[in-house]
């Protein structure tokens, strides 16, 4: 799976686009419960990162599910877990031992959010390959037209459509805004026949350059917010993230309603 390099924090893989700043005295949701955000701890964490890496911008400091450990969400960057002093932090996933086994805490938090936010994306803002008959399920796919595994996944679209699975493409140019890939995707979203344009780009064919107002930047930011770190990133209607390429026969049971 192709990865995006984070210019803000080269030590970590770029992760989530953050949810918005919380005030020092706000309440944050942790495992479904309201938990007070300690103002002194939040300020200490912000000050510590500011001293060491002033180029990093923190959007959210909130209690994590682990007592005494805070979730720190960087703007357009990763999420890390910090001590209350801000002196120590961990880059990586936090897991919970539960009755369901070992669960990724971030994934538990993100899955319902993905479901809700993707359901709000207007159909006209996506490039959608629909079945000819009854639609029995759908997959959201954050894609980069120059990504080899995205191109491979696109060859599975006819098989998915044949089984009633709709494929809804959202733009995720891995190298960012203003790059050649970004411009290709703008041309696809602006094309008179967007399905044919997507087919052409996924087959490594060129398109006439076109410009218009598109949702590509917003979709790129949405992908970061939903935990997309590379392409293809496939998300079911339930909000489950499937990173990387999968053949149609593996995706059909996951996508079916």
C-alpha cells in the first residue's frame, strides 16, 4: 500500500485529520463517557510540543481511554499519546483488551464517525460506478489515479458491479494539492463523462486538462480525518476501513447489506 510522507512529523505515518480544537475546560468523549479535560495538562502538552517542534500544530488534546494518558491530534498529521507533562509520548496505536478480544481503540472511535460523515457526502461529488440492476451494497474508495494498486482495484469494479456492489470514488491524491496527480484528478472530476475519464486515468491514459470547482481538496482532508494514510483506502457503509487492494470476491461479502 502506497504511503504518504508526513512533512510535519517524519517519524510517524500521517494519520488523522483532526476533529477541531477543544477548549481547555471542555468535555471530551472517551469510550462513550464525558471526561473532563484537565486544563493544566493540556497546556503543559501544548507547551512541550511548541518548545521542541514549533512547526507542529496541535488541534486536539483529550483524555485517552488509558488513565493519565492524553490523545494529541496534530493538524493534518498524526495522533500520538502523551503523558500529562508532555515530556513523553508514544506514536502508534492504542489497544484495548475487551470481551471481543483485542480491539484498536482509534478504530472503535473512527468507525461510527466514518459511517456518519461518508453518508453526508453528496453523490454528485463522487465518481460512482453503479450496478445495472439492484444495488445490494456499496464501497467508498479513496483513490489516487497514479497509484498502481488503485489501478488494479479499478479492474475489479465490473465484478463488483455485477454482484450489485456500487463503487463510490473519492479523491485522495497522495502527494497533495497542486501536484500532477492532483491536476489529473481535477480533469477527471471536471470531465463531461467522469466515468470514462476515471477509466482512462486508471488505464494510464492521458486526459485533456480541464479546470472547474471540485471537492477534491475537501475529500483529501476528509480522508485524513477518517484515518486514511494511503491508497486505495476502502470503507464500507458501516465505516469499516479496509486498507489496500482486495480482490472483488473478498470485498463483496463485506460490502453487501
